[in-house]
C-alpha cells in the first residue's frame, strides 16, 4: 500500500507510536519501506490474515485521510 510523502510522519507517529498501534490493533505485520526513488512516498508492506490486513489498511488510510 502506498503512503504519500505528506502522510508518512502522520502514519508513523512520534517515535513510531502510530505504526505500533496499527500493528497492535490490527494484529498484522506492517513494515514501512525507506523512501522510494527520492520522491518521499513510502510503501507499507502488510502481512497477516485477510482480516488483519484489511484492518491495518483501514487504519493507515484513516491516518492518510487526516493529513
């Protein structure tokens, strides 16, 4: 899942707090890639059961929408 450059800090949160909560709430494994080709966008690699993946995607989407 693509995370736009302007939303990366919001999704990660202070000291990684938001991404830690996303992992905890969804139960999914979420890894955020390093910046891709210098454009600032990042890729979130989400793994787990279909329900866990959907929950993590919805939570990440909520953070992206709140920027």
